[in-house]
C-alpha cells in the first residue's frame, strides 16, 4: 500500500513541478540557492556533494558555482545501476571531468576524477520528487540516495532544495527511507 501511495505522491508532485514555467523555475532556483549558501553548515563545509540537475529539477548550477567560489571541493555522484549505488568523485573542472551518464545525467569520469569516501563529505545536497514538513522524502524510485544516506560512516548534513509544489502533507515512510536534515523551499527552511 505504501508503494502505491508513494508512487501517486511522486507523480503528483512531479506533475506540479514540471508545470512551472522554465523562467519561474530558474528564478526560484536562484532564490533557493541563495538560502542554501547562507546556511552556516554550507559556509563551513570544505567538501560538498551536489548533483547535476536535469529537466525541471531545482537548478543546481548556482550551487555548484557557489561551491567553487568558496573554495570547497565539489563531489558529484556516478550511478552504478548494476550495484544500485552511487560512487562519489571529486570534480575539479566541469568542462573536462564530466561525461554523459545514466539517464542523460552528466557524471564524473572515473578515469579523470578521484574517488571520495562518504566520511570525507561535510554537506550533501539531496534530490527528490516530493517532501513533507517532517523532512521525509520520496526520491525517483531507485533508492540510490536512501542507500547512500544509510551508510554508517556518513556524518554530513543532508539538505534538499525544492519548489513548494513538491511539498505534500505526509509521506508514508518505509524502514529503508531516510529523511533529510533540512528542506529549503520557496516558503522557508525546515529543520
């Protein structure tokens, strides 16, 4: 039953998000990014994991630029569909270090980039389809981030920046689901 409910919540939240005009998504992404970079945890972080946004997602370009501007190390994930996990890599040059990956997402080149252990990361930007005010999340269905966030040596704060249209009243949680520490929306910050 939870799976069916989560699938419906995901579809509804993504439909609302995808219906936003591109110019509005870009403007709101900039506003959300400003809130994110003003977090004390972001300012203190030396190693920050982000993701390359695609489609109608919150545009991570502004965050990635801010990571570079503050002199922190950018870490990006590479999807391993066979093992159903994310491999983490330090990225120093976006124009040289990224290659087309799974689902058309630009990913770090395993040949050019060094691996990074989850224990080295101070701050993780987590994507998702839907969120509630208890900071529970529904991802895109693969469980990649739930597995990453469950690793025992992870100490990084987890933050998601999402459009208000992705917020739902309640997300049913399974044992393997992991909430994030902070959700930033157009309406404010929930810790």
